[in-house]
C-alpha cells in the first residue's frame, strides 16, 4: 500500500507513527496511509517557509514565474497518473478528473503570466519635491487549507498566486483526499523550486489547520471549506490580526423565468447538479421556476435526472461516482427525510440502492417551501429541490434570502430581466443562461457567509500582496 510522508523544507520527513487511512469512496477500501504531521512538524514547516521567503521574494518575478511554469509542465507530463490518483480517493468521473488536472496546469501558467503585469503606483504628493511610491510586496508565509472536492486544483489556486507574488506556502490537504497533494509534492521534489518555498503537512483541522491559522509566522491564511471551519480559522487568525481569505459553502439558486429556453435550463441545471457527484460549492442547489413553465420544467428535469447513472468511475463510464464518505450519504438521507416530513415530494431517486460504495442517486424534490431547510442549507449531494414563483421580484427576493452568497444563475431570453437580475441578485457570481464553472481570469468570491476575499484573476492575485507606501523627499537647493 502507498505510504506518504510530510514534505518539509524540500524533503519527505520521517513519520511519528500516526497515519490517516485514506479510503476509496467507490469501494470503501483503504488505499493509502498518510503520515499525520505533529504540531512540532507543522511549526517546522512554517519555519522552513519563513526561512525560504526572503530569498524567494528577492528573485525577479519572472524567475518565480519560470519555477511555476516548470511545475505546470511536470503536472502535464504526469497527468494520467495524477488523474487516476484523484479518481481513486475522490470518486470523480474520469472526464472531470482530467479537466481538474489539466486546468490546474493551465491555471499555474496563467498566473505565471502576471509576473510582468502586477504593478505598484506613483501617487501625487501635496508637498513640493516629494515622490510617493506604493509598492506591492509579498505578505510572507501563506497557510493554505484545502477541502476534498477539487483538492488538486485548490493547491494551485492558493500556491500559484502566493508564490508568483513572492510568498512561500505551507499547505494542509483534506484528510479525505491527501494523496494527490503528496503526488504533487513528489513533482516539487523533482523540480528546481528552492527548498522551503512549498511545504505540505497532513493532519486534522483542529491541530494542523489551527496552527496554520494561528502561528505568529503566518502572514495570511487561505481556507477553502465549510462555514464552520471558516469561523474557526477567522477566530484563530484574529489572535495575530492576520489577513484571512475564506472561500466557503454555497447554496446557488437557479431562477427559471417564463421566457427561458426550458431545454437549455434543464440541460445546464442537471449538469451542474450532478457535477462532481453533487459536491461543488457553486453548483445549482435549489431552483425557482415560474408557475407558467413549472410543470414543463419539472417533467423534463425529472426525466433527465432519472437517466443519471452512478458507479465506480475507475471501472466504468458513469455520470456520477460516489459521495466522499459515509457522512455525506447520511447527511443527504437525513436532509431528504426532513424535507419529506415538511411536505416535500420525491419525484425520482432518493433511495440508496447500492452501498458497496458511498453512493447516492440523482434526486428531485418538489412541493418544498423557500423557508424549508432543504432550500436554505447546503446539501452537497445530487438532490435538487424545486419551488414555484409568480413574479420576478419574488424570485430575486427568495434567491437573496439565504445565508450563503457564492453563486447564482438565471435563465431568461429577455434582456431587461437579465440586466435587472445582474444588478439585484446579491451573489459573488451570477451566470445568465448557463451554470458554473468560473473563469481563471474572473474573480471567485462570496457574499454573506460564503466567504471573505476571493481567488482568480487580478483581484485574486492581489489577495497575496501587501502595500508599502514610501514617501521620498528630495532637496533641490544643493545641486
Ligand atoms: P471542511 O470545512 O470540513 O474542511 C476544509 C478544510 O478545513 C479541511 O482541510 C479541514 O481539515 C480544515 N479544518 C477543519 N476545521 C479546522 C479548524 N478548526 N482550523 C483550521 N482548519 C480546519 O470542508 P470540506 O468538507 O473539506 O469541503 C466541503 C466544503 O467546502 C463545502 O462547504 C463547500 O461548499 C466548500 N467549498 C467551497 C469552495 C469555494 O470556492 N467557495 C470550493 C470548494 C469547496
């Protein structure tokens, strides 16, 4: 069985006898053992990153970019192996796993392009003979804490902007899906990246994650995960008043207007709802459909969802794989049961028919009210609850009335409705006539409890930069 060790200061370090057993969710078999980093090792990783940071930042940005490009090329050269590793621990379908690996390499290359583009400013002074320079400078050591649903891509979403701007990083993968991160660390070991610039420590949120949020040598902590973890990271970071970047849960509403192209809406919302087996922060989690097209939409949607296949994606070509673990299945079942008790009607799916892995079928629930738990809380399983609306005002109010504010979508062929929705829907992202995914040059950020700060593009890069303003007074008399 594959055994992985923590990667600190450019080398894989000895274990201390404690391991995480990683399970293939499609079969429930243990597929690897990952050494848990002790608190001491976590501190060592942070110190290694601190030690490496000064000389890393001293390199010209283009030299740092060249290191990133080398990593992107190593990912491409090992894409097949990385895809298999990712599928085995996370249960993705092959096509999505391939997209994740290739997109990660492209994302790193895209970020490298910013080397010659990010800039400071020269500011007008109120005094004679003075220049005011605003430098954009690295923050220092980044703590990066990852979830399990896009674990490989999220390494790059934190590492690439952090390293390009002169920071160094310590990453903690999710204990559900650490293998791909350790395979990435093997590529880093082969590369010319200086020791200590990238470090990887596995372990619990309470110990390793907490240290990455509260250690006095961390300059910014960037978490992608649940709201609960976000609250804890923010509290821990408050001790040292450091910057936090939190990308948290979502409950994306999809609004289907009466003038919508219904077939397009059905196709897009279904693809979004079953993507990554229903476990994406920005996939459609609730639908509001205009009363005039409600029956047509539900009829077509249920037909499509009834055809969705699932199984072990390493063994066959399925639409979905399993949920990530037993808790995922238990949560989905319990939430559905409570929705039914509140008056919901299961139109298809809903029953676990195969427990050889953590499978849950594509499910549609109607008869739900906007205030029901299933319309308000993140499900993270392929279940779509559908409610009816009469006016656009009502639909927009219901969409906005939610503690999450990450992604939203609206289906309409009316330009006035599209323009109004793009102003009045209060979410970090709104898709019109399509669903996720977001672009690497966009900005992925959430309103309300979906997070603070964000990732991607220019604004995501600037998350990892501090400003330093220098006032230079010069003398004109003595020349
Ligand atoms: P999670 O919150 O359980 O875990 C995420 C990470 O936080 C893990 O590495 C975990 O060990 C760590 N953690 C837990 N407690 C911690 C603590 N006290 N201090 C520091 N770290 C701690 O989330 P998950 O189940 O891995 O992922 C699913 C969640 O992530 C969903 O809510 C999903 O919407 C969200 N997500 C958001 C985005 C986004 O871009 N907004 C992207 C992917 C996933």
